[in-house]
């Protein structure tokens, strides 16, 4: 069998995961293979420069097997940072975590899934709140500036 190219971006790949975009390029029919593919992706993320990390998080392979899926979620949590809610990487990780939550919700719940869902949802809520405050502060600064300009214009042209 010749080595095919990544079905997602067309780049050549060596393992189960495309080195360029993080999509699944090989076959993962068993839970062990899914786990290996996820580990490859996480390693690739850790060894990539930041802009590429964002791309990898966005397109990265998401496993189906429950334990691997939970691991993927935990990795997302570790990639999120409240001090940079508007940064691409936190945003991409939050979206990926959202996808993990959706996938987990479709499973019949057991104690492990319930615990993971609780953790992930709390983290996403915290991120949304931080994002809200960031947006609100931006809006407040803009409002104050606008008022200052209006006042200045009024002050200059009042006669
Ligand atoms: Zn690719």
C-alpha cells in the first residue's frame, strides 16, 4: 500500500494523524488505535508553534471512544487560559471542548461521563463569563471614549 495523503488537507503524513493539520489520516478501528491517534495529536500540539497549535486544535482529530474523548477534553481544559479569553488558542480549545461535551452527552451516562461533563461544563461557563467581562470592559472603554469626544466637541463648539 502506498502512503496516501491526508484526506483533509492533502499533506503527506507519517503516523495516524496528519502532521500538518491534525486531522485523522490513518485508520482507527480499535480503542487502542484511537488512543494512539489522540496521543499523536497531543504531542504534535505540544511541539508546534502557537499559530499552528490553533490550527491543530481547530481541525484536530476527536476520538469516539469514551475514555479517549474525556482525555481530549482534559487536554482542552489545560489549553484554556482565562487571562487570554480572546486569544485564538483559548477560543479554539473552548470550541473543541464544546464538541467533546456534545459527543459525551449523546452517550448513556455513567459516573465517569457525568463527572467529566460537570468539569467540562463548569470550565466552559467560566470561559464564557471571562469572555463576557472582556467584551463588557471593551464596551465600557469605548463608551467612555465616545462620551469624552462628545464632550470635547461640545466644549469647542459651544459658542
Ligand atoms: Zn492534513
